[in-house]
């Protein structure tokens, strides 16, 4: 199968460019007609959205994150040429690229775009399995009659639609199963479209290190290396029964994936396990008040993401990392699921009170798990309708005029969380500021 990714015109094997539109972006693969499992990944998602919304950033190295002791949430492809990657400490990223432009994350905006892309995916097939805000597996098996074209062309058309309608780009991997599709989507970034067929999988995988297989982290890779398995080719030569004897069911999984065999289906019911946010401080903190203030800011972010995804959760988890890098987690199960910032914060704040003393912390985080779908008002409306209505009213104002349109101040005593909202509502949308 040979075709142009831009105009979908069929092409000849020897063609260097599309005869119809002149594009060099051609798809050539003998198995492309028969493959229907795809992995779609938005390119440098957060950073691309920021560049879309501020054309002055177009050719600049952009990092989404914040604080000298924070971490990189996302880096554009220009920034990546300096060796900057997600989760890298911010001070290291700035050392590698001093002229990088750092933009504070705007999760509400990213979630909105992510939902737009997700909706476009569901127009292709009901079998969409989200992995995160910016990536998903799709199964287009049996959709040829619906779309009037093979899955490969449907996906190429989708990529163009996302670029035109939402101003971002995606990379697509097409293969026979999820494992190979995920690998393929990384082969041609950004604006990529790669096909990895089942017949070529064994040869393609052979030279890769064992850590190339998902789920094989550094510890497991070292264990496999100690047993003589350094590359995937070593696993391909191994006997399945020997691998099972050594590693149990994990051995059978490694044997299958080393051969490009993956029986997992694309599961549209796959649940998000939790939603969380965390921040690393410029300087270590031991005092309750500043920790509490950071906790409130993180709680609002988590609440916004829950609301944007129509989710509510019943377990709140506080995360703290001390100056010596030891991690503490404390959890509390609520009486009912919630997406309200006030309820999440109340639980997190109470957990925090028991952890503050002489310990200095470099990081704090809050998360909500045991999630379930919710439509309309939060479940907490049944407990405290007035508080829920007030919070949703604030959300609507911020959605219309920006986050700074309503500034909340919280007054506390030893027994309860009392909200004393100080609202400043502008008649024009508030301007966002980058720090």
C-alpha cells in the first residue's frame, strides 16, 4: 500500500513525491492494508499548545514547568535538541539551555484540547483506549465500510484534521497489536506516521535492549542481564519454559513480546486510576502555613482535572518528599466520591497536620483515586449543596474570564476549614501571565 499522507492519493513504489500535491510525505508498507491497531501520540503536547497560542514562541526552545527545583513537564522539539526531556530537574534543563523560555503549566487548557482530540478519535471508532491526556490506542478493525477507506488512510486523514482544527500535531504508529503500535509511534516524530508489520517485528526488535520492552525497568533489566539476557535477541533465543521457570508468568510475557506477540485488546473501558499534582519547592519547607498554601494550589489543579474529565474520587492521598529524598504517602477514604477542591483540600490538610514538625520537605503532592464517572453536579452536592454550588460558580467565572478573575483566600482554625472567598471579577477577561 502506497499513498500520500497529505491528500491520500495512491502512489507508485518508485515515486519520491505525491503526483497530485507534490508532498514527500508518503506511506509505503506491504502490510499497511491489513493493519488496524494504532497508537496516537500528540507531539510535545503542552509545549505545542503554548506555541500555538503564542506565535512568538514558534522557533524558540520552550519548556513547560516551573521553579529552579521543579521538573520539566514538557519540552518542545527545539528544546529537546539540547538534551532536555520530561521529568528532568528544572535547574539541569536551564543549565543545558539557558535561553529556554519557561512557561507555567495550564492544565485546564491542556485538558480542554485533549478532550477535543479524544472526541475526534471516537469519530473514527468506538474502540479508543486513553492512556493519558495526550495519547491513546485505537482499534479500527471493521471500520472500512464506515469510512470508505482502509485504516491507514483514515488515520492519515485524522492527523491532518487535528492539525487543521486544533493547531497541534500527532504522531501515529500502525501495527498488528498494541505493543508494536506504541513502538511505531515513536519512530517518526514529530508529525510522524510509521507502520511496523508483524512479519518484520522479530528482526526489528532483536538488537534492542531488554529494557525496550514495556514494564522492564532498570531493576528488572539488571536482573535479566545478570542471567545473560542483554538484548531482545537473547530472549528470542531462549526457551519459553526456561523463562517461565526463572520468572514465572513474567517470563512468558517476555517470551511473547520479544517476538512481537501481544494479545491485549484495545479496551475503551480502561479506567483512569488516579489524578494528582505535585510541586517541588525552591527551598525546603518545614512550616505548616506555606505547605498548606502549596497544598491548596495543587488541590485546585486536581479538582479542575477531575471536573474536566467528569470524574470524582473517594480516596485522597497526600505525598511528601523530605530533604533527604524519603517519600511519605498518607491516604484517607471519604464518605462519598468528590471532585470539589474544598473537600479534597480538607482531607489533605488534615493529613498534613500530622506530618509537620521538624522535618523539612522539598516536595508536596495531592492525588485522588478510586475514581468513578459523574455527570453534572458533584456527588458532594448531596452533603453540602451550598458549598458545591459556590465552587461551581467560581469555576464558571474562571472559565469565562480566566483563573485570576476570582482569587480565593482561605481562613482556617484548628477544627475546620472555613472559606472566606475574596472575589475580584473583571468586566474583561483576565490576562494570563507567564513567569
